[in-house]
C-alpha cells in the first residue's frame, strides 16, 4: 500500500509542476504573493504560459479595466473578476430594492 501511495504522491507532484500545455481553469496559486494561477494562451508568442493574478491583500477594482487588457495577462484576469463582482453586487442591490417596494 505504501508503494502505491508513494507513486500517487509523486504523480501529483509531477502533474502540479509540469509546464502548461493547454488552458486550465483557475486554481489556488503556489506563489505566496498571489491567490490564483492559471495556464492561458501566451499573447506575445505561440503556446501557453502560467499567469499569477490577484495579489494577496489587494482589493478588486474596476480601475484596471479602463482600457481593455490583452487576453492571457494577469490584468485581464483581474479585470474579469472585478467585472463579475461588480455585476453580482448590482444584482444584489436591485433585489434588495425590489424587496423593499
């Protein structure tokens, strides 16, 4: 049983630190300065790269969305999250205003 467990752990470690070969969903970052990481298409060359975004301790703001960021950059991911949070907040406000009336 221990041999199977050791091979399982080794396969997980190899899978975790392998290079990006395709787009992935956001996952918790292994970098202590950032919350999320994701494999995304590289906007500057062909292939994929790992991007780290949403610094720890920083709040989401729409200030990063004044100009449309490039797909596959950390700024794009942060802007996307900020827009989703803003829409969620507006829906909640509308529901509360409707409930009052």
